[in-house]
C-alpha cells in the first residue's frame, strides 16, 4: 500500500475495513475529513486509512484476555481525543509507516519522539 497515496471512499473502505457509508458519515460530521481532497471526489490519505481503522476499532465491542466484555468507546470520547491530538498537532500516523502515538495496557499514552507520557482520562 502506497503511504503517500490518495484513495477514493470505495478504495478506502476496501483497504481499511470501514464501511463506505461510515466513511462518508464521518467526513460529513467532521470526525475524519479527507486529508488529500475534500471536494466532490473526496480522497483520503494513507494516514487517514490508519485513523479510520483506529476509530472503527475503538467503536467496536471487544473482549479482554479473560473474556470480560469491553464496551465500545463512545463517539464523544473519540471526538475529544481527536480534538486533543489536533490541538497538540500530533498525527496518528507518520508517512514512514510508524504509529505516532500508542497507549499501554494500563492507560499511559506515549508519543513517538517525545518523553511525554500521560495517563488516559478519556471516558465514553
């Protein structure tokens, strides 16, 4: 997959696993606007595809290693986290194929290239 590509909604859906209708909904609601082009033919970047996968995963019901159910993350919490990252000017994904941020199992947020660590305070 080309890390500098431009992907239509149909191709972005196929590559990210996120339904095309969800991709369009997120673009309309400002959850994840296409980085390459937001004109009539919307085009998403590779970083957008990674963000789609992350947001979609957060929004799904999951189970932990012990079988306990983990509820989906609420969209309000997702929007707050995205807004916080935008204010910090931190991308979710670098063009060289590395995650810019990650969260440990105990809730510490790590930022690549930074000594910053923050306990997670987002709630759904």
